[in-house]
C-alpha cells in the first residue's frame, strides 16, 4: 500500500517537473513570437507609410501611376498641417491611430536643403520596445519641379 | 481475522487503483485537450498573421494577382474583421477588402486595383477562391469589366444565360443597364444550386447604381440598391456578393477619399498662393473640394471629379504644376 502511494507520488512529482519545463519552453516561444509580431508590425507600418496615397508622388500622365519611394513635398506639408491642426484630431486619433497605432512618422529632407516634418506622433510612455526603421526617399517639389533627397523614419512603440 | 483483513486490503487496493487510474486518465485527457486547443489557436493565429501580411502586401502593390495556398480551413471575412475559428483579427480602416463572407478550400486568390477618382485614393483588395465563377453579361460595359479581371480568376462573358454550362462553381452574375436579373430564368443546374451559391448584381451605369439580387428558385429577387464610383467598385460588388459588406467597404473608401481630398485641397491652396501672380492661379479651384464625401452624395462627387479633371488638363496644357 505504502509503496503504491510512494510510486504515485514520485510519478506525479515527475509529471509536475515535466509540466514546469514545458511551461517555461512555451513561455519563451510565446515571448519570441510576440517579438517577431512586433517586428512584423513595425515593418508593415513602414511599408504602409511608404505607399500612403496622401504622400506619394503620382505620374503627371496618369493619377493611377504612383512613383515608388517618392513623396510629394506639397502633400507632405499638407498632411502634416492637417494632422497637427486641433480641429482634425479625430482623423489623427481615430483613422490614423487605427493604422499606425503608437508610432512616430517623420520625414527629413537632407538635400539640396534641410527641412523636416513630423507627419504623425502618438508615443507611449511605458513602451516595452521601440523599433526604428529608416527608408531613403526622393522628395518631389512641384513648385520648383525638382527632386530632393530625404529620409523617412518610422518609429513603432510596443 | 487476518484473512478478513486481507480481503479488505485487496478490495481497497482495487478501489485505490480505480480512483488513481481515473485521476491519471482525466489528467492526461485534459492535457491532450489543452494541447489540441493551443495548437488550433496557434494555427488560427498563424493564418490570421499571414492574411494580414498578405493584405498589407497586396494593398501597397496594385494590379497584382496572387494565388495563395491556405490550410483547408474556413476563413470568415467581413468588412472590419477576419476570423478563423474563434480567433478574430481586425481589418484596419485603411484596408478596403472585397471578399465573399466565407473562404474555403486550399487556394485563395488575392488581387488589387488602384482606385483613382480622379486622383489616386487607395488600392482595393479583392479576395476570391477558384470555387467562384464570375459570369458577365455581354455589353460594352460588360466587356470593359471582363477585360479588367485577370486570367487567374474564373470568368465568362455570355450573351444569354441559357448558354451557361454546369462547371461546379458558385456563380456570381453581373448584368448591365437594360438587361435586368429579374427578367431572366436560370438554367436548371443553376436553379438547383443552393440560393446562397448564386448571386447577381445589376449595374445601372447611367445613374451610378448597383442593385444586389438573391436567388429564389430559378429567378432573382432584388435586395438593395447602392451607389458606385468607378469600375473598381463594380468589381468590388461582384466580389463581396453582399450589399452590407459592399456598403461598409464603400463607407471606408469614402472616408479615405475625404482625407486624401483634404490633402489635395491643402496642396492646391499652396500652389494657388505660390502662383498668385501668374496665369496658373485661376486654374487652381477650391470649390470642387468643398463637396461632402459620403455615399449619399455620389452626383456631387462625380461633378467634382469632372471639374478637377478639366482644371488639371488646363494646368497641364498651360505648363503649370498640376493639381494631382
């Protein structure tokens, strides 16, 4: 009788150890998956911004043809001023928050002149992680009909 | 006395073994069920993550068709969410996805088109499966829509519904202008199909309206009329097959149009200011941007588009920076 109980006890102790080990391994893989998801989200946000119709250059021959990796400076100025206007906070806090979440989107023109715009900013004070992605872009100025060079920075908070 | 104790001992051992055995079985049973649940949740999460990635990819690259192998599971798609089993993932407001409410089978086809009215507003994403066939009634508009659909999608251009042959596909009919779904009788094989497997839309290109129909026996019955802007939305109606889903996506498209138009309005104001002392100034109008962008105002939006196209052409011919 005593031996049977002892065997069962040891059996359950071993099972318990097994479960603890499994839970730790599962936790690590959940944490890895969550990190991977965050990186994926950051890349998707950067991709989304790079192809935003509100910023993209369009071909002068057809509005259906968009120019890759090119932002229209006048559109950048327009969107930046719209989203920084207090009367449009609903657009920023609802529409764009739905797409960009907690992130900061910043464009810096570095050639031929230097200027910068913050398109969107919703930071998180107690953020667990931050991913910063930089994308080189050409900046088209419709007034001078010339191209400049700049960097799009997308910072995503987890 | 000792033999009686021995009998009790043996009986107690059996009861003990029985209880311990049941407990051990219950324990392992619950572990297996938990692992099964976890594995199903993981698969559903993986499918949804991949779907979000596919949607993001398709959204940014217009005019691309992608046949994608998917696990043999049911994927429910609505305008605002996508779900596998009990796991649901949101579709963000900027993603306009026209898809049947249920995707089944091993292959899913995604296709995207750029929607410009008159300037580029968004890319529409269309999702279908090889189970669906799009049957388009022959007309000028019908030919236009037929040629827009890529080869990877099952499509057929027909003059007469009676010429349609059974192929085992779910059918989505598209009628144009003076040919109405309520005036036709479906062939026997289509009449015998489940009502949900055969749908129709009628496009009134003069009034920019799409009417959704449901099958009842061998006839079609009208369900609801909705407006449309551009061939991309007609294709959206064909793919979504449901008036509510179409309406929700159209509202998303209108919201996006409103925001993009605000940007173009601001851009036009800047150009107007920059070119205030030149001939260009008079070609930068602000009136077309004052339109209310909502689905009940399609006529005004259409007028605004025509007006912007006209001014843009003037600007182009006068060598001024264009509005879009």
